[in-house]
C-alpha cells in the first residue's frame, strides 16, 4: 500500500499532464480496498480463532462440573463443594495457560512467514557476499574482460555475449551503440551490481567475484543519466559520503569545475539552499551538474559516466566537457554516450551491437571504417536520414 501511494505521488506531474487524475485515484482506491479487505479477513480469522478457543474451553469446563456433580450424585465419587471449587480453579488455571499458548499461534505463523521472506532475500544469488573476502587497499584501474557474458533471467538472448577487452590504467573507454546493445549492462558489471553469467571480469588482476566490492567501490565514482538528490542542502548532496574528508576550498573547486558556481551564486542561501525531495526545485541540467560535483569530490581512480551530459544544453555541456576532460586525466574512465561529440577524445571507442563488439578504435579510425559508428555520426550531424542509416 505504501509503495503504491508513493508511486502515485512521484507520478503526480505526469498524471496531471495527461489528465488522468480520476483514473489514478480509482486505481489507488482499488489497491486500498484490497488491503482493507485483506486486513478485515485477517482480523475476522483471529477473532474467530480466539472465540472458538474460549467457547471450547468453556464447554469443557461446564462438562467437567456437570460430570463431577453427576458422579457425586450417583455416589461413584464423594466430592464436596470445596473439591468441586478446587477442581474448577485448577481447570481454569490450566485452560487459561493453554489459551495463552494457543493465542501465540497467529503470531508464530506471522513470524515464520517473516523468516521465510528473510530467507528468500538472504539466499538470493544477487545479494553480495563480501564478508571474508580480501579487501583492495589501492586501485590502479587495470580491467580485463575475459569472454564476459551476461543474460537476464527469463530472457532468451544474452545482453552481453563473449565480450573480451583489456583496459590499461588511465585509459578512457567509450561505449556506443543502439538502445539495447548492452552499454548500461556493462556499466552495471563494472560497478559490481551484477555478475557475469559467463567469463570473468578482473580488476588489477583480481577476479571481481572474489574481492570485497565495498573496498573496490571506495575508488570509483559514478555519474548516471538519472541524477538522484535527497532532501537536504546542496552542500549535503554534493559532499555525500565524503563530508568529513573535504575542505571548503575543495567544495568550491568542485562547484566551479562542474559549472555550478554562477547558479549557486544566484541563490540567496548559496550552498545551504534546500533541494527538497529528489531535487524537484532544480532543473535536470542543474541536478546533473550536482552529481558531477559529487563525483569530483570523491577524487576517484575509476570514473563511470553513464550519459553524464544527457540533460544539459549545448552551453552547459561545453562547460561540463572541459571539467570532465580535467577530471578523467590519469584515471581509468568508462563512458556511455549517445552524443558522439562527447567521446571524440576517448582512447578507444567500443561500438556494441546485440551485446557484441562490432567495431573498436578511436574516432578517426572508426570513421575510416565507414561502419556503424560512421553512420551514427552522419545521422547525428543530420547528413543522412534514419531510413538511409538503416
């Protein structure tokens, strides 16, 4: 129920823009009604269970008294009034304890269901098992993809297939290709969020499946196409995770390099301006520049840029590109980009097609091939149409 209500609140702008408020309200009301009906059924079952227990023991108690009185009347047993009162007291005490134990049955069943749910999570193969694995104390940034493959569950075709690549420390690698070619999957593998279903991925000679990924992630920074901000100040957002390790001068330098200085100077409270939930008061480009400033402050050895300039206008993109050129110097960098103008200076450009390497080389080499990359370049420069590119 909470998830559905939160989803409704997040989608409220889309809902209003498409004039489907009544439809969305009816959908949420149906969900709330299902939750209410289920809750009522549970309460009725618990009430019925308790009532049956009480009635059953009351009947047994009454039958015991009737049996004792009848046996006394026939002379089978000579029971006085005190004996019958004592017997009734014993029975009530024992039955009360038994009812208390039976009353725990619903709570026990609920607890067992929770244990089963926790077990499902703990036994999930996607959960990282970092305990006991060796930690990385430093990172050079040498990556080796050894026939790496990855296939999503219940998908007939692999997202990545037989991918082999050796990336030297400090090298800049760009991934390009049509949607669904496996670019984002490769980034997820590099972060360690997903594991290869075939082949091996090595970092500085270590198999990423055999190391503590938490120690590895201390040396990386990620700027994704979806800029995520939390409810707090701009300062808190861009210093997230490193606020105790950076000085005010470093913060100001990151703000300047990410092109945020003029924007922050225009705010009455500057860096202490509240961003509100998910940064709703800022534009997409402003949020993305904050994400880049956050990455700058981490001073990473490995930089992962997943469409890092997708929400920026041309002028802002030029500013950010200068900052990124400075940032990637001496660092191993992986870039996913649809704007080919942002990856011209990459050491190698990997053109993916259906999860495989279709072309590889720098910008000039790929243009000479006149293959997929060449057609993508012409398409973005409006020199050919989509039909001609196909």
